[in-house]
């Protein structure tokens, strides 16, 4: 009988199914679509008051079995929208989650079960699903959100993270690129129409707590729980403000019924009143910066600033001990805090339309720029003292992800013209080195971050470029083309932007409502190829990951005009190739000149032999490229710079042989 099934067997079944689902999206669909498998497991493990064997748990469910079952459900939902949108078990399980969250946890295992319930809801929200349950979750969250400081078994940060996803769904609708791009059910539209009013007292409390909690600098703790809580409050603050401005879909938008669902129409801008002002956000940022949390968080991130690749991958799956797990939690919380802080600061400084008051007052502008300047100095100091940090260990894939996300946010902010003085060459080279190392580390699923970094002109500007304002630089333009040069790569880029909570690159711009999975790689089915067609470009290798030598490998690339190209087309292609090679040589010369002696700099991590190999390959380009008046001088100066780093020809020969 189901009620007599031992806990160990139920947990083992869930663990095996989780492993299969994680390895194969097809297996996940098969498991989810089985007529009785999941419903019975949910009934056994997540039904309130269920008994197991001869014991009766004091908690509403058996924590160990419930946790295994929730992990399975989360794994299945991540794999596919098709799975997550099934009524059984994902829609029907909500009442079980409400019951589990409705009683206080008394130990770590029970707390883990409750957190997993919220993680499952957050995953469904990433698809734009389960929105109608918002009012019930708000009622359950109220006791937690009314507490200023994190308590032992508090779920404040977890609830705020879930409400952030609700606001992200509303923001997509508010700022949809086309008016009819998102279709909602009646329940979804009704919930989002009221979400602003329901969440407004909590967002005000968040802003108030951020200022009060961090204003007492002498007694404020910078431990993991505070980092996590402050980061969650900053994310919720940003997501709410961004979703409700300038057209407040959360409160004011009308709906029009159509046969295909509910269409969101425009809102009345004249009725807009900000729930949280620009001044309140600036005050919150100032308090967080002065509390010491940001400075402490930078320590966890900047020690990896110039790492061009992760090594010792065999250690990635080792089980961490208790101390390591605590350190991992603190590192994850630090990265999350930095992403939230920098994102809100960037939106205010760059005036990215999250407020409906133009640039704000002169004092608000000065205060925001002052905070940005102080943060810039913190980052610059961390980069200058990076050699004093211990050598970084190879992180797991998850750790690499949150470290890269934090560094991406920092680089993006520093690339702003308001934050980097063009004449400060040393600071610019620091940021370039950090950005180039990060570009080499990005993995599949990070294409959106790569696209944004590659769009930063300041990272690729060279002294000799004389293009018009707004025109992409040669190397920059070439890499951006490679990022979306086929239907498959464009689909992957669109998927990546949606994963990072953006609209996507299509005209629909429907963000989470068009997200098909939470996996790093987008699903793609190649179209059938006709017999008379040539090479299918959609089967070409993706550009991401670039690898640590990506800038040097540009020098080893090839120029292959298509056979049908005319003489004029071939000439234009060679002109473009020459511009790319000259641009690469200039950037490399600049990096070598400024940081040639730094043991942790991007170019210093690449052996002299590797550099000379790629540099020598640049001589194999067609004569039209080599004839460029700048090629010889740049090639010679870079060759001298590289060979001067070595202590003899033996070292060069050995490194080239590798």
C-alpha cells in the first residue's frame, strides 16, 4: 500500500528519476507524462498528514521524502515548459505547497522543504505560469516580510526572490515591443492587474528596511544571511520599480478579451505615481554601500577578475564539507548582492527609464554619481591589489556561473562613459583585461552576456579607428556577426536573453512567456536540407565558449570568399579582414605594453609560444591584408614585446611546442 511505502524507497525513487531527468530532457517529458508515476509520488510524499511506516512526523509531511520529491519536481520543471505547464502534478500541487508553507519550520530539514516549495513556484514563474496563486503566497509571506532582520528559520529572502519573478513577468508585459505579443489567461491578467497594489506595502518596507538596517554601520554584520537578505531586497526593489514605470501595468493597464486569451492594452501614463521614488532608491544604495556589505562582497568576486579559464575540472563534482558549504553560501550571497546593487545603480545612473521623472533633480543626479564613483574606486582598488589574494581554486559550474554574472554586472557598469574617463588609460586597461578574461570564460547559455559585452565600444576602441559615431568597430562587428550568423545561433541568443530575464531578440519580445526551458542550451531542430544545397550553416560550431586565447586566435583565422563572389565583393571582404586584424593587433599591443609584467593579467596567462604561434599565422593572410601600412609596424612591435618577456629561445620553442 502507498501509505506503507518506506521513506528510503520513496527517496531513492525520486533521486533516480531526478538523475534521469537531469541527463535527458526526453526522459523528463516521459516521466512527467506517465499516467500514474508522478501523481502517486506526490500523493505519497507531499500529502499533508501522510504517515510512513510506524512513525508519524511532527512536521506536516516527512521532510526527507518531501525534499526528495520537490527536488524531482524542480528538475522536471526546469527541463521544459511542456512539463511545467502540465496540470498534474504542477497545477494541482499548489494546495500542498500552501499547507507546507503555512506552518513554521523547527529545524534545518523542514526549512529546506519550505525553501524547495518556493523554488518550485519560482521556476514556474520563470515561464509565466502559476501567477494566479500570488495572493495566497503574499498572505503566507507577510509574517516573514514584516521582520527587519533575518531570523533562524526565516523565508524572507526566498519570498522576495519569488515576488521578483512576478514583477519580471509584469515588466515584460509593460514593455512589450509589440502590443499583441503576450497572451494571458483571465486569471493571469486579473492577478497582474492587482499585483502592484498587493506588493506595494512590501516594496516600501524593503526600501525602509534597507535604509534602517544598514545605516548603523558600526554594529551591522556582513555575514552571509545579511548579504542574502539585502541582495533579495535590492532585487525586489529594482524589479518592482522597473515593472511599474513608466506605464503601470501592475495597477492601471486595461485588458481586452479576445478568443486567443487576454490582450494587454496601453495604460494611462497621466495617472502614474511612483510607489518608490528615485530618492528612496538612492538612499537605499547609499546605505548599503556604506554598510561594508559591498566591499566585503567584492573580495569574493575580484579575486577571479583576471582568470581566463577554469582549471582542474576533475574537482568540480567533489562533495564539499560543512565549512566549504558555508563558504559557498557566503560567496553565492555576495555575488547575488553585487548583481542586485550594480543593476539598481546602473539603472539610476544611466537613467534606463525605470522612473517617469526624466533625469531627476540635480541633487539626486549628483548623489547617484557619487555612489557610482565610490563603487568605481572600490573596484579599482580591488583590481590593483589582486596580487595579494590567494590563488583562486577551480569552481564548480554553478560557482563559475554566479561569479561570471557578478563580474559581468561590474564590467557593464564600468563601461559606461560616465564611469570611465577616456583619458585614464590604466583604469580602462584594467576593465578591458577583466572583460576579455570574462569573455573567454563564458559558456553556453551566456550568449546574452557576451552580446552585451561585445556591444561596449569602449572595450574595443583603438587609436586609429576613424569610423562614424555609433559605428561598430571592426573586431567588435565581426564577433557580433559570428554570435548570430545562423538560425541556430540566433535561437540560442534569443534563449539566452530570456534566461537572463530579458525580452529576447525577436519582435515578439515576450520574455518568460516565450521561454521553452531553463536549460542553458536552446532546443533546435535543423530544417531538412535539400540535395542541391551546399553546407548547412546552421550546423556550424557556436562561437561560445570563446576560450582564453580568443583575441589571439583572431590572428589565426582565415579569409574565405565564396566561389561565386565578384571581384568587388572579394575586395570588400579583404578590406574588412584587414581592419579586423589591425584592430586586434592594436588591442594586443596596448594590453602587452600596459600589463606585460602582471602575473594575473589576461595576456600574461597565455604563454609566449602560443602568442608567437598565432602572431606568426597572421603572416599567412592574403597580400591585400599584409600590405596594410599599419600591419608591419604593429607586427614588429608586438613580436619584440613578446620575445622580450622570455629568458631565451629555449623557453619560446618549448611553449610553442605545447
